[in-house]
C-alpha cells in the first residue's frame, strides 16, 4: 500500500490477501460496508466501532464569515457535517 490515501482497491487487495477470497468478492464486500455506513449517516444515526471510534452527524448553526479573497462579510448557512471521535484506545495508540 502507498503512503497516501487508502483506496477501496487497496482495501479489497488487503482482504483478498488475508482472506483468500476473489478480488471482486472483496470489492463487493467493501462497497456493501461503505453503503451501509452511508445509509446510517444519511438517516442521522451514529456509527460506533469499538476500539476505533464513533462517526456522528452534527448540525452546525449559521454563522458570520468572510470571503478571504475579497474580505466581504457573508453568512455561512446552517448545515450538517460528519465528525469522527476516536476511541480512547485509538487516541492512546496514536499518541504513543
């Protein structure tokens, strides 16, 4: 695997090498997993992976901002965003 972004293809290759299933089966497995995650988040539900972390959908309130190019003051609309909070175990591993 490269040192950049982790891609679906790289995940499928890792599953193929560890589990011995075909590349297409592993790709389908990953797509199903990610689709299920997306459906949960679109419904406003959180996703918790023990010893890894939690994905939540948060609502951000409208606020004042400015266009950095022109300096013009603008209102940033309210929106929803996905946030990730790592578990304590994951935080400890990252900080060691």
